[in-house]
């Protein structure tokens, strides 16, 4: 059986390097037409992880209330993990 999903993990920090608890990470697929965006909630420590992300190219951003972030583009590869720091 071939694995077609990978893992995305990382953390969300503010401009002072402090964790942003409860931030929401939004992953929008760039290689799938009409693909649904994925949402991942960061924990109290600002860390997030999701292991069932379909392989492909994604635009990622993190939001918490009025706080937004820069956008990252990441490639998720089957059977691998990619780490993103906001």
C-alpha cells in the first residue's frame, strides 16, 4: 500500500518570539482545483501538527483574532514531515 499523505507541524510565534496559543493555521491547496482548505488549531504552546495531509503544494497562513501572518508555500510529500514556523 502506498502512503499518499504527509505530516505538517510547527509553531506560531508573535513578533517578540512569544507563542500564540490557539492560533488557527489555514492550508489552501495550490495543486488541486476546487480543493477544500484545511484548518489546524495550535495548542496552548503555539505548536500544531496534522498527520493526514494529502501530498501536494499548499499556501499556509496563521491567524489569531486580529493577528495575521505572512504566507508560506510548502510542499507536503507522502510519508514525510514538513515543519513551518510562523
